[in-house]
């Protein structure tokens, strides 16, 4: 797979995750009126949901533009392959 194809795949996956997160947060927000809580507690909970949603999505939106080498190196590290040089990331 070419670098551009890899970037495109990563971007598409992140965009899909953003859509899924928006749907999840929307469902959580829509459930609020059915909860037997005071208005003050509902307002606090609503604000927590909004803040959490913004933080989660912001990170993903920023990372869509991240360089592929960094993303791939983090993937390798997460898989337990330890420290990698740029050449090992590029398959050399």
C-alpha cells in the first residue's frame, strides 16, 4: 500500500470514529431528559458530556493531519515492538 493510500485509510478510519462518537454522545445527551435528576444536576451532566465530546473529537481531528510516520511508529510501539528508527518504520 502506498503512503498516500495509508494516509487515506487512516483519515477515513478517524472520520468514521468521529461519526461514531458524535452518535454516541448524541444518544447520551438525548437520554438526559428521562433521568430523574434536578435541573442543576442535569446541567452539570450535560456540560460534562459536551466537554468530553469536544475533547475526544478535537484530538481525532488534529490527528487526521498528523504525519504517517509518527502514527505508524506509535502503532508499532503499542504492539510491543519497542523502539524503532525511521528506517525500520519505512521497512528498511
